[in-house]
């Protein structure tokens, strides 16, 4: 189990995964979403590059995480961001 430290972050969490939502990042590309998914799957699996007999499972996991990430980002409403505001009038 990971230890939660001040600010709600997890000690030992992969730091190379970038925040992809506004206002930290506007309009992430498919490549950026896939890169974040790849980093996550690498961290969880413990493999930088999977062995040939694990490659299909690894690639499927990256695709699933990338899809879930894109869906999440498309569904988020960020208060105070231009996309999250309704037009006046």
C-alpha cells in the first residue's frame, strides 16, 4: 500500500506522467494520451518493455488506459476554464 503524503499525492507515484487537463494542459493529442497510458502501464506492470509472450497483454492495457483517459478528459468539467463556462446571456 502506498503512503499518502501532504497534498493527497502518493509517495512512489510515477512522476513522468503529465497532467493532461486544463488549465495545466490544453487539448492533449492522442500521442500525449498514449504516452501517459504507456507510462502508467509500465509503472503498474514493472516492465519497461514486455517479453514477447506478454506483448499483446501489455499493448491491450495501453490501449484500454488510453481510451479511458481520453473518455475521462472529454467528460471533465473544469470550473473556471473557458470550456467549463456557459455563455452569458
